[in-house]
């Protein structure tokens, strides 16, 4: 028999317990969607970073970037990118996209000898990109369209850019002709309906060897929905970063030669490899290759050597070329310095 002070739960207590349990289950279910989305975002970030690492590893072995030659997402023999990366799709089974600098074409040229590229990235903290952060000389970009499947990163290519939004005004001074700029936004920035395409799918124009694809996206968004918010996941590597990761030496950067400018303010004179005395006019350049050297003089008879430095060799000027742009100069007083 039960003791007089022992009893079971009443129906009211059971009902209260069931209500509390239902609330907990409902709260957990409501959190499941955001947690799943967050997990997919983290997984996609890892995939994008891994793909960028794979491209760098390929460049470390081949001293060039893998080729991207597809007209769509089909795999063809020319498309080395798909064979290099561990996963060609993000965590939502959407294809990764890859852009590389093509002037000069880093899938052909030795990355260690290239000094500049035609690819740039502008990071924006709002839709209007009022405070742009610009990175020049980008080697390549890998990105995913994100969970909302909308094409929201403005990528380099001929105008008009898809969707129909005029790109933000470039910071002063503007880029020279031929520089393509990828616009990347902070996560969660509301992009508006002009960032979202509606069926039928539209092509994403780019210049060869960059990809063009017909990728289905969500319909026009409204009311500040998630699919209006920027969620693309982007990883880019600059040319300087790539060279460091590849292990380029200082002498790789200007293996073809160095341009030396006469900025002394006056005409000076030189002998190339001990040859004839030649005038070197002010504000003109001469080419210095690894196999030649110059002796510099201050008089037309080439008898008074330039002091404090009179000989110009490739190795000596390479040491002067601190920024590795293959340009040096002679200042007044025969001071040989970087430019």
C-alpha cells in the first residue's frame, strides 16, 4: 500500500509538463533551420578555402594557375580547376566558381615573373559601397553563391553587369582600362531586388578564360527576405600572397630584366658591357637584363665615373628594387634607388 504522503501526478501537473515539453520541442524545431543554415555556411566556407588552397598547391608545383575553360559547369579536359579541387560543389551541391587574372594570363605565365594583374577586389560594407576597400593585383577568386542561391557578387566581365545595377563609383584615382573588379559585400547586407535575377536564367558574362554559366536563382525577393541579403562566400589571393606561397625568389620577379630611369635631372652617359660611350638623356629609360651591365659617367667622353655608384648590374639593381616592380632609377648625384 502507498503511504499516506505518497501520491502520483495529477492530470493538471501532467498537462503542465506536456505543455512545457511541447514548448521546448517547438523552440528546438524553430532553431533547427538557422542552425542547419549556419552549419552549411561553415561547411561551404571550409570548401571554398580548401579549393583556394588546392589552387595554390597546383601553382606551387606548376608555377601557374589551373585553367578554367568551360562554357558552363560541364567537365571538359581543358578545365583543370575541377580536377584540382577536392570538391567542385559547395555544401548545398551548388557549383563553385573560379576567376583568375587573364592579363597576363596566370594559367599560362610563370606567376613568379608577373608583376601586376588585371583583377581587383573591392570590399563593400553597404549596398552603395560608400567606403570601399580596394585590393589590386589579385591572382584569383573562388566563391560560392551561398544558401539563397542568388548571384550577388558583382564579378569582372563586360558590361552590363548582371543583375542590372550600376557598379559603385571606383575610388579616385580610377582603375586604368582593362582592370576588372569583383565587388564583394559584407555578410547580411541587404542587396534589394536589383541584385536578384528572375526566370528565365540569365548568363553571367566574363572574358575568356573566365566562366560563363546559366545558373538558376531564386525569384525577385521582397520585404527584406533572407534571399535579399548578401551571403556569397568568397576567397581571393593576391599576386603577392601567391608568390610567397609558391616560394618565388626575389630574382624570379624580374627575370626578364629591369627598367632603369634617368631621373637625375641632366643627361648622363654610359657604356654597355664596356662598349661605346652613349648619351643617356634625362627622363628616359634603359633596359638592364641579367646578362648585361652598364658603367655610368657624367661627361660625354666617359672619363668621369658617376659617384657614389658607377656600375649598374642586374643583381645590384634587383637589390634596389624593393617593391619588385622591375623599375629603378638614378636620382641627382648618381643615387640609384627603387621607384
